[in-house]
C-alpha cells in the first residue's frame, strides 16, 4: 500500500486571492491569479522522493455559487501543475480531487450536501480506493479548520500550515478541540517535519 500527503490547494500550495468583490474574497477564480506559495514545488518534489503520493483535495464552492465554471477550474488546476513543474520538474501531483458542492449555491446541481465536501472524507476515501493508500502513516496538510477536521475524521496525521488562513485557524482548532500534530510555517517546513519524524520512527 502507498502512503500519501493529502494537500489542500488554496493557502497551502497556491496563494489566497483578495477577490474582486467582498463576496469573492479568498476565491481563486481566474488563471491569471494563480501564484505559488514559495517552496511549494520543492516541498512536493521532496515528499515524492520520500515515497509519498501527492493528492490534492480542495473544496471549490465557487462552482456551486455560480462564480466559477468547471472548465475554468480545470484551467486553473492545469496552470498550477505547469507552474509547479516549471519550478521543479519533480513536483508531480499524483491526483487532484475537488468538491464543487455547497448548500448555499445558486447552481442547482451543485447546491446540495455532499460527502466529498471537507470536513467530510469523501475525497480521501475515493483517493484511498484509487491509489491503494494506507491512511495510517498518511498526512493531511492545510490551512483551515475544515482541513484539520477532515484529517481527524479520516484518521490522518494533521499538519496546519501558517500560510493562507493558517494563523487564524490555530485559534479555531483550539476552540473546537481539533487535534493538530504539528504547526508548520509553510508546506516546505511541513515536509521537513515529516522527513524528520520518519527518521525518528526508524
């Protein structure tokens, strides 16, 4: 079986965006706004060298809200892949899963509750099946309360990054008593911690 790093996208790999209106604050809606967080490509490359599958799991409720078409979402993800490989040819993403659903949406087919939406574990369980992943020994890395809740719900080790909304999420996780195994300054720092932890276990 394989071990994996389950990575959030926005605020973990790519920078959060300011948004064109107050309602769209924090939503990445165009290819032009895709910007990598420093060190993300090298972090992914290093994790793959250490034997981890790299799986991105991302909530994309902007689709349900009518702000983002699936076609543009796919272009955004493609641009991210290209930028990662440009920075480091070994920064390969093994799979990406997204949840376009939200109950407050305006697009009917996506305006429903769905088990894929974090903090539910639908995306992780699908990846587990698709890529023969052993959850014990795998990690959830993200910048939000829902990321950490997802990790707990799936039985993963939890790393909160301080990029994106990570600093404000620390207080939320504390208030909600959600377990965090390590707080990293960024994704590269998280991967260094994982490598060190792995050495200590040997």
